């Protein structure tokens, strides 16, 4: 896996972070696990092996700009 750091948003020692995996053409996120029962109920079933994360909207500002 070739991860390339794109950016982070530090909030009181926590650092939601964004990387790009060039080999898989996927983004890798570090964020806060969603544990709020109301939010999880709204999301529905989360399949095994998946995790719902919460990240600040500012983190998405580190996404590369698209071609079109």
C-alpha cells in the first residue's frame, strides 16, 4: 500500500487525517467512531468489517481537485 498524506485537521490533540492510496485508487480516513445511538439508527446496519467515521468538513478541503 502506497499511502500519500493529504492533510489533517487537529482538534484538541485529535487529528482526523486523510491519505490517498495510489495503488488501490482509494482514500484512507482517520476520524472519530460514530457511537451516537440516534446517528447509528439513522445510518442503519453497518456490515461487518466496516466502520462509520465522523470527520470535520474542513478535512474534505484536502481532497485533490478533480479533472472535470
